[in-house]
C-alpha cells in the first residue's frame, strides 16, 4: 500500500513540476509573443481603452485615435488613407495589426520602457494612458508625387535619401482604405476584408517590400560593378554582337533592336550600359563568371533580408549558375528577382560612394504630452557580420555614377532628365516573348534622392525608358523641391 502511495505521490510531483515549468514558459519565455499575437483579442480590447498615438508624416497626422460612444472607447482613423495605407497598415480589433501599427505597437500604445514613468504618472493622476507620436520620414509632397505619377497603373515607387537611408516615399498601387478594416462592426470588417482579398490587382500587397520582380536591364548596373571591381575600365572594349549564344546552349541572346548595338565590332563598357546592350552584357557576365556576379549582387544586399522596420522579402539570385543562366542573369532575366526597395538601395549606394545605408521609415518617437523625443531613427551603414555595407569601392561607385549619368543624358533614360540637375539612372525591361513586360527605372539626383519605379504588367511593347523614367523624374523633382523648401 505504501509503495502505491509513493508512486502516486511521485506522479503528482512530476505533474506539478511539469505544470510549474509550463506556466513559467508561458509567463516568462513566451509572454511577449503571446501578448503581441494579433489573435489575442483580450489584449486588443484592453488597448482600445488607450488613446493610441498618432502617426505623423511631415506635419500631418495620417493615423490617429478618435473617441467614440461604443464599448470600444477609441476608433482608429486614417487621413488620406489610400496614400499611406501600405506604410501605416491597419489597426483592427478583428484582424489585428499590420504595417507601422504592428511594428510600432508598443510606442503607439505608450508601453515601451522609456515611458514607464509617464504611464505611472497617468495611473496615479487618474488620467487615461496616452500613446506616443510616431514621426515618419515620408515626405507628403514626394509621396503624393509618387501616387500622381503612377496613377492607376499597377506598380510601386520608392524614394530614399542616399546618405541616410531615410524613406522619402513608399507607394504601391493599387492601394486600399484601411478605414474599412478598423470600424467596430465585426461583420462589416469581415465583408470588407473578403472584398479586398478578391479585388483586382491585390491592393493589400505592398509591392515596395513584399513582391519581387525580374530586374531586367537595371541589373546591368550590378554586372558593370562586378566588371569594374574586377579591373575593367569604363572604356574597356566588349564584343558587340547581333546575337550571343552562351556555352552549353545554341539559343542566342539578342538585343532589343535587331543587330549589334553599334556600327563597329566592339563597344565600350560605358556605351554598352548607355544603350543597354544585351549581347555585350550577357557575354561579359559569362566572362566574369558566376561567382563574381553573385558576390557583387550579394554585396549590394541580394540573398539577405534588408534591416527594414516593415516586413520585407529577400531579393534573390541563385547561388549556382551555369553559363546560360549566368548570361541571362547578367541582363536581369532568368531567376534573378528584386524588390523595389532593394533596387532603390542599389542606386542609393552608388550615389553614396558605394555604401549601403540602413533603410528606415521612422525618424522619431515623441512623448504624448510634452513632445519630448524618446527615440530616434535607426540609421547607419547596413552591416551584419562579414557584410560590411561597402558594396563597391568609392572609385567604382564614382565610375558607375558617371556611366549612369550618360544613360540619362545620352542613352535610354533621357525621359528622367531634370534641367540643371545631375541625374543618373538605368532603365530596365524584363520580357517574356508574347507576354506583358515588367519595366523599371532606377536613378538618382545628385546625393539628394534615389528612386526605383517598377510596373510589372506594363504591356507587350512597353519599355522602362518610356513608362518608368517619367514617373521617376516626377518623384525626384518633388524630392528636390521639398528639400529646397
């Protein structure tokens, strides 16, 4: 009998021990994950007792809380909702949070460590807890220019400040109204969510950070960088062929227009970039070898997730390339993919002496009542372990700058030119025979602004120089005017 009692006692001790460990795991180890889980409705309901802080762009509150007479005390409201939806995201008691509403949730509800004293004062003073103000780097004038220039087209526009990585504009079209998801009518929210998910063009998708596209000829900037880093010069002569068949295949790569790119048998590296010569760059990629091409792309950030506050997917280039794949990759085709954010980071680095800066969209967090700064921007060079953020040497960056300025002044990017401003860039058109093209422009205006524009369903005969370059020009002009104001 005593033996059975001992066994039962031992089992009870084990069970109590397991329960004790599990409770500690839940309360200590997984507490933050469970609290931040959008499915945690109790937390969301409790949060609706807080006057959530505003998200501010320039001097405009683009997201703020409004007091109601409902059971949920506050309603989240979005001003100019279609302009900022993919940046602000939404705050919904049914769907949870997205965008900055998720990434800056602690700051917006007033619960970070820096404001413990503020919260204690609110508790002792009997007043409501207030969330803090999140100031973004987005310039409303540049954001509006991006929207106006893109119009009703499917695509994305992103503009960065090259020397700091500050995001001046981030616009994805089509867009949506987050107010449809933030009301207090659960049935209406779910109906609106279902309609948005089925809407043409997938308006919930932020194409700036969450979609990748074939870069087309914009990737020739990476191939040119690999060549310059390998010892070639802008004046180095490349073979100018009407068609180039890489080793291991008899399928020839041709130029956008029939025939070679010039009247001679050779073309300089700089001129090949200026006129976007497919055959010259395809052969150059094979001559450089896949290792050099891949390594250069990775130094700019490919195959690595950018350190950005909002959810971002990786731009990708395969780790192994055979000669045909190397030739296609060197001109931005085959399996190479890039986000508009990453494309803008590439051209920003070239405008910034080869340094890749950390992209950031929040410039400051301010205390609710006093306006006292609580936190600043997450700035600096993007460095992680062996990745030091120096994509290319200062000399190579300067050479690329000069080559890209010729693209705008004399080549395929003329429609991005701004009178009196040193503008450089590269056009891109990723084609699949018989299908709609993906067209690009990436460029810079001095060291003031770098921009990437993509139109993923532009039409069979569309080109980056014809469609994307004018959009980029409008955005760069707005950024220059905003900076001068």
